[in-house]
């Protein structure tokens, strides 16, 4: 809370200094509400201990305080909206006058005046957003302090009540009309080059003005509107700072389209590499003299190595993107070649070593970091959606490609068949990718320590200057020190404010930053990855034993499952997420996953194809929905300290999912010792139990999910 309050004050000073309504703004900012809440909470705690107050009085008094402050904020926004509308009306009068007597210089001045209105509107939208963030923090902190489910009560009673102003804080508050007015007039003032067409006659030609783009982005972020692209992009779990800025641009000099494309290609090829062996892994193991259930170890070896490679690739990406990708390509080329050569060597050890090498080449952490660090904000959402789409397509293409590689021939004692061809094809693909990477990738610039120190020094000087200018509006040093001490006591933490902004420096410190609700969401992620890995990895063994499916049939089944990923996310992102709360979808999806696992058990003879296919489809699709909603929630509630550094939120989620896959593949191999007739039920039982535990945990933390 100390860090948030300081960041809030600094950002407000920077953004609003010199603006005509800055004095009014500072006296009613949410930071003042944070201070007021802290004092009130301390009073409540003392009075409850002394018996002077009961809990119902605390709830009523605190609710009334929040209602009053929210109403002040909303009325202030309406007032400023009216001022902006008045400025636009005056500019419209000037524009009408210029229609009769055009003057190029005055038209330029008028266009700049409209842009200035747009920039002031951006600052107002920024103010609304930091208030919304502060309000969420207040509600969470009150729940933590008193053990109440106050957040659930307050939002439920105020969300749709006709007299409540709560929803206005999270909406445009009518500012969409101001955005439209500024955009329309800037479009009208563009050089039309003699065209008689209205801007409404050309809806496919949007206005290319940075101010308008920034306004629309800020408005969309403010409303937290859900669409399929947003929903898909959140699957990437690319973390960002919690508190927004009015200038959230990434240095365009670091961005290179071909480099982004190479990162997405790396993501796609790696997912193909992961799943291309699934339809044939059991046959390959048998051809080397092992049991078919050893396919669990063969498939899982890649995930075992990925547990470690994710960490060192994440650390490596702090200094370079090109070298990690180069290393990844070389290791994956060697790993796939070893996988293919294991057949003629008759060595299960070489087979497993090849898969371990493939896992050591997992550069997904680098792919995520490139998007987060180097892609400009205006296209970062599309890039994140591209990352997820590339993963989904790779997951579908892997088994499909394996189904096409049904041939058998030899060249110089090297065998090419359905078992070895996946290795040879992927080795060739990574060799081509390596050449493309060497020719086309451009390493973005990394700031030196000297530059960082200079920037920090300049920022500190500017911060001191701005604080000096705004000193009358802020607390005195003694008051500020006392507030910080009180805040630390209130949080139960002695961590210095500057420490609270630093990224985690180890897995342990990153784990300590997780709240109980975030830990539950990571448990959910573990569960769904475990269940999906069991379904996919043992599919070849199960379908061969019960239905005598061929490799091509298994490949078609797995490819069809993979192809459901994108359509399901479009439906959920465009429709379902707009109809229900994320936490409602989360709990419902967990229950459907549970039912899908339950229906998969072999209880009644005979075990039929419709039962297996339908239950598998229900489990897989509901797990995909669950993954999207779960990562969407994680991206909003995870600590901002996990948005950067080596041990970030994306790494934690990757490790949770990878460990789940390792355990699932190990379970398949261990269950194989009981015989193929027991494999299905024995492997589904842990999935069922973990899913049940996650449902119970979700119910316990349901009110803390947003």
C-alpha cells in the first residue's frame, strides 16, 4: 500500500501539474481515501476491542464513507466532462467559421487545439483508472484486515442499484461521446484532397492520429471490455505494471517485425515438436524392446528438461534474445536427430536423451519476454494473441503431421518410418529456422548500467522538483513518515517501500509474493495441465488397447482436439465472458472438467468409442475454457513485482504447468506396471482427486476472485 500510494502521488504530480483543475483533483484523489481508510480501520479495530462498536456498525459506516467518496469522484468526472464538451463546442464554432474562409495556418492551430482536448481527456481517463485500482485495493485490504467478505457484499449491493455510482468508476461516464467528438473533428480537418465523401462514407479508413489511438486504447482498458482478441491475448500471461501511465510506449527502435515473427515461429515449431511424437511414442518404445506405457517417460522427458530450461532462458533474456534463440535451435536440431537415430541404434537411452535435449531448447520464456519488452503497446495485445494462436496451431499440427508420415524406407542404413520421421522432419525444420534466424533476426538494444544510472538520477531530480512544486498539496514530512510507519504496521510488513518495487530474485521470493487466491489459481492451472497431459499422452495406448485404432486415426483425433482451441476461445471471449463473471466461468469450467474425467472411467463393459471421444472432448474443451479464464484472472491479480525480472508471473505459471506434465507422464509409465487393462482408471483417479481439491479451494476463495 505504501508503494502504491507513492506511485500514485508521483504519477498524479507528473500528469496533472499545470492542468487547470489540478488543485481540485489532488484534494479528492483516491490517495486521500487510502489515508482516510487507514485511519478509520485503526479506529474500528480499537473501538471493537473496547466494545464500543459492533461489526454491523463498522460495515455501515465504512460503506457510507466509500459511497460518499465514489460519488465525489463521479461528480468531478461529470464536471470535467462538461468543461471538455464546452471547449469542443467553442472549437466547433471556429471550425464552422473557417469553412467559409479557409485559412491553412488557422486550420493547423485548430487541429492542434482538438489534439490538446484529446490529451486532457487522456489524463482524465488515467485519473479514472488509478481510482478504480485504488478502490479494488481498499476493498481487498479491508477484507484482509477484518476477515469480512465485505468486497462481495459491497459490489453485490451496489453493482446494479439505481442510486449507486460504483459502476460509473469502471465505465466511460459518458466520455465516449467526447472521444467520438474529438475523433470526428480531427478527421474532418484532415486534408481531403478534393474528396466530396463524408468520413461516414468510408468506415474502412480509420483516422491515423496518435492522440485518437491513445484515447481509444485508454477507454478500452478502462472499461476492461472483453472480446476474443483480449481473451486470447491473456492466455500468454505477459505481465504488466499494475498502475498505468499516460505514455505507455515501448521504444520502437527495439521492435522489429521479422524478429517478432521469428519468436512466434519458434513458439509454433516447439509445440509441433512436443506433440508430433504422441501418436507413435508407444510403437517406438515397443520397437526398442520397452513396454508401450514407457511412452509416458518418452513424452515427459521433454517436460522434465523444460523445468530447468525455462529458468535459464528467462535469465538469459535479460541480456540477449538472439543468442538464446540460436542456442535453442541448435539444441533442438541435435535432440531431434538423436531421437530419430535411436531406432537404428536400438537404444532407449539415446531416445530419452534426444527428448531431454529438445526440452533444454524450450525458449518460450524468451518468446514471452520479447513480446513484453520489445513490442509497442499498441500492437502488444495482437502479438500476445499471436503467441497463443501459434501455440494452439502447433498443438494441432503436431499430431496431424505425424499422421501423414506413414512410410517406410532406408537410406544408407538409416531407417525412415512413422517412428523416426517425426524426428527427421523436426530436425530439418529447426535447421531451416536456424538459417532464417541467422539472416533475419535483429538484436534489440539493451540499456547499459551507465545509462540506467543516468536515467535514475534524472528521474530523481525531476521527482524532487515536482514534489517541491506541489508541496502545499501533499502531507508534511512528519505526517508522511508517520503514515508510512502506520501503513507498515497495517500491512504487517517491515519491507522498505523501494524494496516493494523490485522484481523477485528467486523462485522462493516470487512464491512468497503470491496471495492465497493466486496460489489457488496456480493449483487450477496445475490441475488442468495434468488432466490434459493424461488425456493426450496415453491416447495412443488407450485407443490401441480398447479400439485397435491405427496411428492415423489417433493423429486425426488429437488434431481435432487441438483445432478446438481457437474457436472455443473466440466463443468464450466474445460472448460468454460478457454474460458471466470470470469467477463464475472458472468454477463452472472446473465442474465440467470434473464431469468429463468422471465420464472417462471404464466402469461398464464394453468401453465404447462414443464414450471415450465425448468424455475426452468435454474434458479438453472445458479445460481450455478454464485455462483462458484462469490466466485472465491471474494477469489481473498477480503482484506487479512479478511483471518483470527473471522470476516473473509467466515463469511461475510455466513451471506449474510443466511440473504437472512431468508428473502426469510419470503416472502413465508407473501405472503401466499394473497392466494396460488398468491404465485408464488408474491414471484418471489422480486427475479426479486433484480436480476435486481445486474445486473446493476455488469455493473457499471465491469471494476474493475478481
